[in-house]
C-alpha cells in the first residue's frame, strides 16, 4: 500500500525565517513520482514540483528547494526567507502504478507572520 | 502548460437536489480523470478514477449511486452528486492525466459544494 506521512501539522514562523516541511513516503513500487502542492485559502492546488524515483538530484527554484533521499524515503521541502504569501497548506503526494493514483499526505499548514 | 477547468467553482443547493460538476481538459486529451473530495482542514481523498468510454472505478466506501461519474469524451468528465444532503458539502477537485506521459497530472481549480 502507498502511504505519505507529513508528521508536522501546523508550522508558524516569522517572515524571513527558513522553514522545512517534512515528507516521508512508503511504497513497494520501484517507479513512482513525488509531488508537492501548495493550497492557498482560495482552495486551488498549485503544483510546485514533481520528482521521479530515478532522479535523486536535489532541486532549487528561487526560494524553494527540495531534498529527495531514497535511503530514508523522504522528500523534504525547504522555503528560504519565508514570506507572508507563503502561508498556505502544503501537501506532499505520491503517485504509483500505471493508473496514476495519487496518495496525499495530510498536509502542513504553514503560517508566516510579518 | 496544461489547463484543467472545473465548473462551477461554487454551488449552493437545497437538500435533495442533484448537482453536476464538470471537469474539462482545455488543451490536451485526458483518457483518465480523477475525482477527489476534501473536507475542511483535511487532505484530499480519491473518490474515483474515470476512464474515457468506460465505467468509473470507485474507491472503497464511495457510493456509486450517490456520486455518478461520466467520462464521455477525452476532454470532459462530470461528477453528479445525486439527492445531495448537507453531509455532501465539501470541496471537490478533479485531475486529468495527460494521455502519453506517466506522472503528468493536472488539477482543476476545485468546486465548493454547499448543501443547505
């Protein structure tokens, strides 16, 4: 069975702090994809990143960076110099199988205070 | 980038009525679409997988007769909540898989249903 664990439920930081959102996944599939999505209060899901299981390279995109470690089944997300606009719920998700079923974690509510 | 559009974005209806939500892939063909449900402050739960031209596959615990899914074309899937009740109030989100590439999923904006 597929499982995504986001152990942190709520995180509150002050603007300009760095914050890391943790994601641990479980799957027996050797081919899979990992995602991070941002869900602002308006509700839509904003795609942030997709990483396949064969690509362990870390990625940086502006203030965002992702650390993929297959050895620990983790795909952590770091926001550097956080801003108020980063306040949202962040979901980590795992996609496995030919039918593309996506399993979401419970989400982390990030609040960035000015 | 690929665009998936949902309509309506918000709907309020009376208990007992049926509500239809559309999910369209605007610039690509989607043989497979997915419907998720999200309760307030909770995660997204997969309700069903719909494949163009065939019956939808429902996840365990999802009532097929309650949530009718139709995927009549490669660009349109619909979710009909039949005889809606207040407990059906939720945020419904669809996603569409771009035909050729695994892992390419695109989400609609979501539809917020409130049943009075």
